[in-house]
C-alpha cells in the first residue's frame, strides 16, 4: 500500500463528492464533517459511478438504482445493494488529499 495524492483539499471541499483515478483504481472522494473520505467509485449493485450520485450527510446515493452507502464505513444503508463498498484510508497533508491504495 502507498499513500498517493488524489486531489487538493480545495477541490474536494468545493465539489463535495468527486472522482479520482489512482493507478487505474477508480476512487470517489467525499467531504463530510470537515474530513475527507474515499470509497471505490463503482456501486456494488450495478455498474454506476458513486461520484455521480447524491451526497447527503455521510451517505452517497447511487445515481442508477438509488442504493445508499455510508461513505465513512462503506456499509449499505439502503438496498438494492447488499454488499458494502470498499473504503480507503485518507489523510490531508498541507493542501493535498492522500489516499492509501
């Protein structure tokens, strides 16, 4: 595993939710409760990018079938998904968001 720059803090704060590609891995970044969180960007129910979904509080709603995941834990909050989405450790260094892939 290696800490890799994914975005600037300002980008994630401004957008709330965004996508990033780290070494071919599709990641979704979220700004929640004054912190950055990261999950795999693809819904576990059907192929859809979570970064294109609706972020409310600490939950992201899939844009296709409305499955809901907690971005802090990856846990499913509402079906039709039943499998958690993978999460990645994040940290902020200066103005950079780093993700441990």
